[in-house]
C-alpha cells in the first residue's frame, strides 16, 4: 500500500514529522492501512450518552451526551460546559474498540460491551455518585 505525495505531505505537516520520522511512519504497514480508512473515520461522530445517573457531583443526568470526532477528540463546542474527569477518563477504551471495529470493516455499533461507568463507585460502595454511559458511532452531520 502506498500513499500519494499530497497525503504524505499533509500527514508530515500535521504531525510535525522530520523526513526521518516520516520514513519510519511509512515503513509501518499498519499506519498505511489506517490512513486508507481515515476518510470513513473522519465522517463519524462518537457519542457517549448517560444512561444511568445517581448522586453525580458534576450533575450529569440521563440523556446527557459527550461528543468526540472520529479520531477521538472531544468536540468542545457540542459538549456540556463541564464534564467530570472521572467519567471522561473511562471513554478511551471504548473509543479504541470502535476504531478497531471500523478498521476491520465492522459496524462499531455492533460492539457487544458498549457501556462504561465513571470511576466513582457510588454512595452504596463508599463513593458519592455514579453514572453509566453507552457509546454509539454516528455519521457526522454536515
């Protein structure tokens, strides 16, 4: 698999790679495969929706949503003004799983274990509160 010169240049500029670093990047066949799937990934929005909430100090409620672009970057303008770091910190594993499924040509919404919860265990287990979030991947709205 090979990438065209314009893509090569765009990646190198975006990542700030030297020519030597770019050569290492290109030598890794996995990188080229992922680049070939980048268009599909960039056309997606990853959404975590709160499906359970009790005692949440940050006041996250059922129905609240946290939005990420296809690469896994938080889309700040679409998100609540405050997001608990203990909830946010639980999202990367499911985002990674969604990426892997997409790269393999599988609909990430078919993921079997698609829920995660914040780090806090809730008042019954010695914490304060707890939320449960469910991931889904949507086509990006224009």
